[in-house]
C-alpha cells in the first residue's frame, strides 16, 4: 500500500520508540507477552498518544471484541487475516487519523 511500516517485538519496545508520536496507525496482536494489544491501546490513550488501532487475534472472543470496539479500536480481526479486510481497516484507520482540515 506504500506506507512506511515499523515492526516491534513488544509493546514496551513500541512505547519506547522515538517514532511513537508520528505513528498514524497501530496494528497489534491481542495476545502479546506482558501487555495485551487492548492494554497497549488503553495505555496509549491514558498517556495522550491515542491513535487509530487495529487488533488481530487467533483466539477471538466476543467479550474482548465488544470491549475493544466500545473503547474505540477501529477493527478487531481474526487470524488468518483477510488481506482485503485488513486493507479496508487500514484505510479507515488512516482516514480517522486525519484532521478535518486535511479533508478540505
């Protein structure tokens, strides 16, 4: 899709990244060591670094999905992730990240 992408081995590595402030969209696994994807999303909000987030999981459950979407996660995707659905979610996330002035 032509976007610059960074990969991090953990939520802590992402949170410590100098690129955190310029990140336009986060795609995170729900099940990660130490910090879950939903915990990472909530921590970003709590620390003033809210960003459009897509969560993916191999172990979907309705409670987590409902909670994530209620909290503002853009998409909650089940693995294996459908490429077309992921593309739509990324576009939706990036559109929501733009300021209203950018749409003028």
